[in-house]
């Protein structure tokens, strides 16, 4: 199965979900992640940037390292229609009303309601990480036969 995790910026939630999914499925399935905007709060285009090169991603990187996963060299990616076409399942971690037209009413979409941790404390990032890990584990357990 090919899973696509989508959030607003591809700098936290979807990156965490992708990493947990790929670790849990040991290469038997694949995940990628993308952001609807992939833009910084200051309007900077983040598409193609390494997470470690974005100063405000330090909490995301640190909280994932604390569970043995290094995402510092992951690239930030903007969502494309080709990514949507390629995926078997799409897990969207943003409000449905802000997703692009090409993703709306897609039968492959599942919505997760997880608050964006951007510009929040490291404790908030850890809580977000733990919620995402639990949801990914539940998704893998109920949708995949490893």
C-alpha cells in the first residue's frame, strides 16, 4: 500500500506520520508526505528545503529523535495532483475546507483532526507526536496485513 500524509506545511504532522508509517511497515508498504502550502509563516517557499534548514522545525526533529527516528534530512514537499494519483490512501491532517480542489471528494481520503504544533512548545510537539504515532499504529493494524 502507498500512503500519502498531507498537512498544511509538511514540516511537522505529515512528516511524523510518514516516518512512523515507514518504520512500522518495515519497507513492506511506503508512505510519503506533503503540505498543501509548504510555505513558512513569513511567506517563504519551503518546497524542497531540508527540515533541518528550517529553524522552527527544531522541536519536530528533536521529538522524533527522542523516539529513535531522525527526520532532519527529510525534504519539505508541496502537494501535487500526481502524489494524490499515486497514493492508495491519503490521510489529511488539515481542515477539509482548505484542501485543494483536486483532493476534495476523493474516495481515498481519511481525515485526522490534529492541531498544528508549529510555533508551539516542545511539550506540545511531543503530545502531537504521540497522537500521530497512535493513529498511525491504529491505521496499520486495521488496514494492513504485515
